[in-house]
DNA sequence: CACTTCCGTAAGCCATAGCTAACCGTAAGC
DNA sequence: GCTTACGGTTAGCTATGGCTTACGGAAGTG
C-alpha cells in the first residue's frame, strides 16, 4: 500500500509544487520556500510527508538540508498506474472492435 | 493541470477502491457499492469526482449505469509521472557515479 | 397507470489536513 | 564562548472533504 501514501502526498497542490520544484534539481529548504506561497515551516511539513512517501530524500550539508526526488516512491507509483493502464487500454481497444458485446459477466446477482 | 484532479481523485482510499474495483471490469453502481464499506450515495459521489478527473466513463443501460475506467485521465497521469521518472533516474545514476559532485548549482543566494 | 428498481443530488455533520506563529536544536563564524 | 543562519516540531485555528439520511427523477414491470 505504498502507492497510497504517494498519491495522497501528491494530491495537495502546494505539496505538488514542492515536488515539481525538486524536479528541476536538488534544492535547500530555504530556497524551496522562497518562491512558494506558504511559509517555510509549511514547506518543512510538506517535505516530511513527501519523504515518508518515499518521493524525496535529503542530503545534509552543514546546517542545511538538500532535498532531491527519490526514484523509489516514483517507481512504485508508476507501477501502480501502469497496471491499470494496460488493462484499460486493452478493454478500450476491445470495445472499439466490438461495441455491443459483453464478455461473460452479465446477469443480476441477488 | 488535468493531472492535478486525477491525483486528488485517487488520493482518497475509498475512492481508490472504487477505481481499483473497476480495474477488474466495468460494473454498475449498485454492484460497486455492494462490497464497499460506504453507502451507495457515497459511491455515486466518488464516481462523480472520478468522472470529472477523466478517470472513469459511464455507459447507460436501461436504468443502470455501467462504469468503466477511462484511459484518457490515466494517460495524462502517466505522462506526468514519467516526466519526473526520467530525470530522477538520470540524476540518481549520475550521483551513483560521482557521489560528491554538484553539477553547477552551488552558492548561496542572499 | 401504479409500483419497483436504480441512481444522482442536496443538506448537514464531523474528522482530517494544511496553515501560521512560536519555539528549540544544531552547525558554522566571529 | 556568543551570535547568526538554517530548518524541524508543536499548538491551535480554520477550511475542506467525505459520510449519511432524505429526497427526486427516470426507466423497466405488471
């Protein structure tokens, strides 16, 4: 259920901005906060959520922490999406070919 | 900003269950609700959100509506994730090769 | 034409999540 | 040693969002 926390983390617009900002390269917390519409503590909180979801990682450099995107969480999210992508696309193609056919699952339960 | 609504839609656990349930094949609202821990109107509300995010589509069949996964929203989400995936993976590989190198972005602003 | 089934919508309630302000620890500089 | 920069944590407020109950409308059935 790791993809759940990733989806939840990326759902918030501000937090997604933090993440997208890191997509352009690693950055310190202060630099990250500067240019975002929220206070620095808020950015820290967002980073915590993103870190727990495996979406970012930190490197300490003196007194500052350099955050970067962590491929691990991204990989899990990608795998989850792909799983639906394949089957959905298959179903879509099948429906285009046979617009009025139900495979086998027709009939009311109860 | 279409991927935003998709991420927001899939963030909620119950709504994600609805979506995942549709991953196994199209289903009516009643069937969908039966087996989920919430009431049928709640499922309807979730389906509305998913539909507005382009993640599901409906086919009317008499008085019942058959919902299925819509590839469109999924495609947009996939594209967004992949965009980060590529650059993050590149950066990751680069860091493994040169663990203590900063490309060019070092120096304090302000 | 009742009557039933299926489902979307509205109103209202309550828990959660994001924000700010204040505080504290840690590392560097003098 | 003191002081400053950096950033994580807490407390408390408010808004958002998901849930249920109640209602209404549309399509099949007799």
